[in-house]
């Protein structure tokens, strides 16, 4: 029998080093192979934005990979106006690969959506929905209009909303030019595939910028309205000219933007138009939280944008995605008979 010989201290140290290195390599493999895809960005305003690989639903056929991750960059946009300069901090959210910081330009140009937040609701509250769009091949800009975000250094001021449709159009022009310039974001967006989306007052702004005779921006090809309304503060006439495709979602228990506000828009609009009724949902739950309503909104809005910005033949998927027992239903008829005609602020 061979006699046992205690290893030297040097050999013991070397063995521990090898063992530790193995654990580190295994840990890194688990992190990049599994853990990274489950990272999320918190909507808390104190959270620092980092790239996310949060998994989503089916990807757009634009993507040559199974899923994009999300990159962020804040732009300090200054809009010149007759009265001076309007500062519009805007978060640009763009597809990346494997959590890298730079945009996945090799798969661009991408369709572009401007998302307008609700009054006195942090833009970060909508990041889960926006991340889902980006992971499916869209670039999204989230402007913080003056007087809108609760973190605004000058405070909130709802009366400033009359300036927001022009702000929205300026943000579109800004990023079209940014995409044409040389640099990191060159050729990032397709200026023939531009949409707009918004929730609550942000939806009101989106609607005005698209179908109001004074503010209509012809570059916008499709709009997503999340519990929105026609708002009498805007001058001009709604639906006085040909419109773009419209997606509308609305909670039946919304007391801030009652159902008639969305029904009024739907009944005034011409096809193609889609109304997703969220049964029992209030004003924010479907757009700022993770739940069954949010899943419906994530999937149906992405299908709508795929159809009308990317010209994919996928709108048939909307029925299955929206008709969820006890959660939501899809309406595509010409008219919705309202049970009430109350909508605060509507013309």
C-alpha cells in the first residue's frame, strides 16, 4: 500500500485556487445563461436605469435573434418656440443584443414609437410595457413634457398640455434627424414606420397630434390609446380628415377616464379601429403593474404595431390575445352603444 503523504501548503493553496476558479466560472455561466434574462427595471423613480433582458412574448419577424434586450439613453432635448425654449428630457429605449449598451444597428432600421405618459405619473411606471415593445423590435422615445412628470423640477402643471402635441412632433423630428446623422444611432429608426402611443393625458395628446385639424402630424402612421379621451383644451376639430389605424384599451372600472371617453373616440373613428375592453380594470392597473390585464395590453399593442407599422399580416392574432375570459374582450364593430355619456373635459 502506498504511504499517504500530506500535501505541502503550496499544493493545498493551488487546489483551493482551482476549486474557487471553477465555482466562479460556473456562477458566471449561470448568470449569463439564465439570470440576465430575468432582470427588470423598477418603475421606482429612485432606480437607476440599466440594460434589461426581461423576457417578453413572440418576437417580430424583424428580429434575427430570439429576443432583443433593452438599452437606454437620456436626451436633453431643447425645443425652440416663439416664447423661448422648452426643455424636454427624453428617454430613448432601443433594441440591443445580449445586454450590450449599444443599439443593435445591424438589425435596423427599426419602427419608432413616441410614448406620452399620463399627467403626474412617472414615465418609469410604463417601462414594463415599453420594454416589451423594444424587445420585439421597436425603438421607443419617452418624452417628459414640461409640467407632466412628478419629478419635474418646476412641478406639475396640467394646463401646459396644450403645448404637448407640438412637443410630440418635435421629438419625432429630433430622432429622425438623429438617425440620419453619423454616430451611434445612425440608421436606427425607419422614418416611414412611425407611431405614437400614450396613456390618460398622454393618450389625449397622442390623439390630438394625429386626428385634430390643428395638430395633425402626417408622419404618424398608427396610434395606441390607453384610457384616453378627446380633450376640449385643444383647438381644432377631431376626425375632420382621414385618420390612421387606432388601437384603444379601456378599463370598465376607470373613474378617472370613464369608459365613455374611449367609446367616444372609437365611435368617431373610422376603420381600422380596435377596442380592447378590460373588465374590472381601473385607470392604471393594466399599464403600470404586472398582471393579466398587462399581458393582454403587451401582446395586443405589439400585434397592432406589427400590423400597421411593419405591415405584417398578424392582425388575426388580436382576437385570441384580447378575448381572455374574465379579463378582456375585443370589439371591432362600427359602433359601441354607450351606457353613459360622461367624460370630463371632452368637447
